């Protein structure tokens, strides 16, 4: 991420106190982002919301059902942001996802959600390997073999029409992916929300693969939230919240992240926090329905 790399001067336009914090925090630059405007409040609000749903009485007896339902709803939300805004019941009943463009997007989202839980230990050792695996799973045979499961090469097209940002060059992608992986492997004291938001925003801004970048970015956000211990049972589907907040708000927040300004990056992190809270609300509603015997 540009705002946290000492050798990158894209934060020269930041307020002096923010620029100083970023430069002085080279040992843990992700943690420095927790001091950006509004981020601490978002972190606190997310933690309280997650604690409430984990404390729900239904979670003590039926957490596996909540996890399964959150996975389904999260996949539906992620697919919606990739242009396949299907009703939940359609996603639930459908078995064929290999024909139309929208069906392929839904199928990819479902496969990624199922795969995410299997990759936590690998993520801690090699985030780039996990990202390659996620793209392979998402593509599911729909792309030429030589372009699947690896970052795109110079001149290769990117199929991600939702994102309006200019597409970075392949060399920039390679450098920033290595930088992101280095930050993650070095370890951080940053709150889970901050790390998850940076991973999500960086991948969506870079669009490192020829396709399915949005789905991969949102799955990586989920992996961080689960692996960090904030949401160990994966019952807080941020993808639901991102979809509920809408594509325009999502893209506007992403533009702020890509700007590298403290306000823009802080607003993106807060947007991701709000998405998690809405995911919590969704799972709380599922808990209530189970408690009433209605689901």
C-alpha cells in the first residue's frame, strides 16, 4: 500500500502529523493506520458488534449452522458486487453455475467461500500462494490455463468492469504484492479491521489477475478476519455489508483508499468496518430466526 511504504512519497500531501507517524512507524506501518481519522472508533464499534453476536445464546448450540448460512449469504453478497445480484433463495437452490456470466460469478463466489477456511495456515506462511490458489478456484476452468493462478503479465487484459481506477502496470503490481506480503509476514499489531481493509483495498486497486479480482479481494478480507481471531467461526460476512452499502459507496470508498490520503484511507477502513457490522446484523437475524424455530 502506497501510504505505508517509506520509500514511496505518495503521502507527501498528507497532513504533517500523519506523514510523521507513517514515516516513524516503519517497524509496523499497518499499525500506524489505526491512528487515521475515524479508524479507532470503527475498530471499537466492530469489536463490540462481533462480541455481541458471538455471545448470542444460539451460538452456543448451533454455531455450525450460523457459519454455513453466513458463508452462503457472504458469497451471494460478493457475487452481487461482481454483477450477479441474485436472490438468496436462487443461490441456495441453484446447482448449475457453469453457463451464463452471472452464474459463473455466483459459482466462483461459492467456491471461494468454501475454499477460504482451508487456507488459513497457508496464508500465515505465504499470502501470495493463497492468492494464486484463490484465483485458480475462482476461474474454475473459465480462463486460458496459462493466465490462471498467477499475476497478470504486461499487456494482458483485466476483466473487472466495476472498478473505475486506472489499471496498474504488471511491474507495479508485482512490487506492491511483494510489499503487501512482506508486511503481512512481518507481523503487525494493527487491529484486524485495519489489516483486512488494507488487504482488500490493495488487491482491488491492483487487480493483479486477469479476472475475478473483486471476488478474490473480498475472500482475502474474510481470511484475514478469521485468521486474526476477530471472527474465528466466520459468522460475520463483510461481503453482505459491502453489497448492502451498494456498489457506488464501495467504489467511492475504494477511490479514497487509492488516493493514499489519510482521510481517504481512513474512510475506506471505516467503510469496511461498517460492512462487517452489517454482516454481523445479518448473522444476528439468522440467530434470532433459529431461536424462534423459523429457520
